[in-house]
């Protein structure tokens, strides 16, 4: 299950959501990457592992917070979403979720059009979009 690529997500601290962008790299079950939070905490590096549909990683901010944050979760069967919980210590924890970021919007548009194109229209005409 390859989860490498761009992801968009949210984590909650209490009732307060924070959006983030993540770039994940998976090789031999080892996970690495970076996360950019949409708040003052900024950029973080992650390292962890993926075993089957289980994901586990530690997030460390580059400048703002020295405390490591442990994330655990489950990856969906289609590998396009994941969710779970995060924890810093006994007092600070919450939930998180992320969805694969669809960077290639034109490819998605072509696929949707191809599914609705009448049988007489060639694929090359669809590709010219």
C-alpha cells in the first residue's frame, strides 16, 4: 500500500481544528516526510512506519516545539484517506484525519469526462482537453 505523495488533513486539539499539508515518502514500510501546519507551529518532520493498513509516526517541529508528537491511525482500503489519534503526553491528545491531495486535477477531469463521453467519441478527443 503506497501512501507516498501529497496529503491534506486536519488535527483537533479539543474543539479547535488545525489544517495541515503533508508530503509522505514510504519505502520498505518506513515512513518519512514533512508536515506544514496552518498555524504558528510551522513545519515539522515525521518518521515512522506503515504495516498493512496501520500507520504510526512521530512528528517533530523544526523550530517551535521540542516535544515529539506520536500519531497512530488506520489507512483506508483504497489508500486515499487515513485517520487516527495523536498524543504528546497524558494531558494533550486528540484526533486527526488526512486525505490524499489530488494534485493532478486535469487527469481527474479527463477521467470524469471519459466516463460520460458517448461511445462514438475517441479517447484522443478527450485527451485534448
